[in-house]
C-alpha cells in the first residue's frame, strides 16, 4: 500500500478513536479558541457560502452558521461527522451540511464557495499542499481562505511539547514555524491579507488570504 494512503488510514483511525473526547479536550486545552472564533466571524459576510475542511466535531461550522448563508463542512473521520451532525440536529440548524470527504479530493465542483476555512488541520495531514490545492479549486475567483495552524517547530519549547504529545498517538506530520506556514500559504497560490498570532507560547497562526 502507498505510504501516503497508509498515513491517511492511520489519520482516520486516530480521529475516529478520539472523536467522543474531542470537544472536552478542546475546551480544556485550546483556550485560545474563543478568540479564534471571534476572528473568523469578523472576517465573514452574511451572504457567504462557506466550506470548512477538516471540521472535526463542527465547533467552528456550528458557531458561524448563524452569520452566513450556507455552511458545508467535511472531515475524513465518520465518527467526527456523526457527532457534528447530531449537534446541528439538536440545535435545529438548517443551513449546514456535514459530509465525510477526503480533503485531497473533494466532491464539489470548481468555483463553488466564497470562503474556505481550514483550522487546526494543515499540520496534521501528510500533504497539506494537496489540501490547499483542493481548497483553491473549489473557491470562487478571489475567494477567501481562512486558516489557523499550531506551529510545532517555532522554538525549543514547542518542539518539546510536540514530542510529548506524540506519545498520545497524535502526530504532526508537518511541523511548521510561523514563517514556513506563511510560505506554504503563499506558494499554494494565495495572497495573505491578514495575520495574527493567537498563542505566544505555542503559536497558533491565523491568516486570511485570497485566491490570487
């Protein structure tokens, strides 16, 4: 089996395994997420059709659904999508759809979305370039990419924390610095319009970029 396919299968199995614990983990450890959600919402418009790739349990998609026209959310993990869909049903949110899809090969036509969100994901996929290429394909011309990624290689402390986290089974396939993350976005065909660092001691870099 191709090594990249094996990596994807391991990724799917890992996220399926932790899906039921994901929301609790994020509430406890990702304390910068309220600020992240605030930033994302400030960059959206009411008539936007939004795609979220690697949506997990729908934390972001559900939060933004009330301020945009339509949300389409995908994840490689069926267990994550099941939880996200159940939350949307419980909340009676009607302008959102959750789908199990591979971020390397989305089942959407070209030029379908105004905005694509990829948050807390590009460092945990083996080939983030392919994910960004697919995001660019489904975005309308001049469409907006919103992405936030933890930078595991920013300094000695982040490298050590990343090493400790690896013992849980979590793997950062791409260990970015803030500079290398920006370079990835730009070399993938996007022009950066906005940038923020949300967490100084283990940087979560937030960028807004345009399909150029």
